[in-house]
């Protein structure tokens, strides 16, 4: 059986579909590894299939860990603007035999996963507490 060369296969994917930056695919592969470790049963190092929703949660956690408040900007620079884009990346890699899927996995698993602003920017925005006076001050006479 011939070994699949990740870099060459990635080049072919990008040539067919240049919509996403090469780094988006590399990030997705790393985020999948991160997610598999995150959801591993009993803390074992054995890999198991993750669902689209599990992967989205892992991608979010990994992006925040890697890029902090710049996560949304980095992802957008790579052409990733919504969870559906992660689904496209995954299935581009599945079609190129870089990832595997079950018969139940579909692109729709990634539809409407989370709002990017809420997921990647909101955690870093300052919280503002507005203190209003209880009573309006009365003018003083001198």
C-alpha cells in the first residue's frame, strides 16, 4: 500500500480548491489531534472517531489556546469565516484520503455550530459595569 504524502496531497487540494489557505488545513489537522486527546476515554492515548460537534468544540479550544484574541483574525485570513468552512476543510481532506469519515458524517454536521464573534472575540472583550447614581444629586445653596 502506498503511503499518502500529506504535503503533496495538500498541494493537490489547494490547487483544486484555493479558497482556503494551506495553514487552515495544517491547523485543522492539529486541532483534530488536540480534540482526539481531549475526548479520549479514561485519559488513554487511543484515538477514536470524533463527531463534527466534538471537532468544532476542539477547534475552538485549540484556536483560543494557540492564537488568543487573534484567533478570529487568523482564521479569517485563512478564508475560514464560519463553522461551515471547517466542514468544507474536513471534507476536502476526506475526499483526498487525508482524513476518514463514517457513513453518518456529513458537511451539515458543521452547519451553525457557533458564531465566530461569540466564540473567538467575546472571551477577550472587557466587561463593563455601569454604575448609575441612585438619586440625582440635589443642587446645594451657598
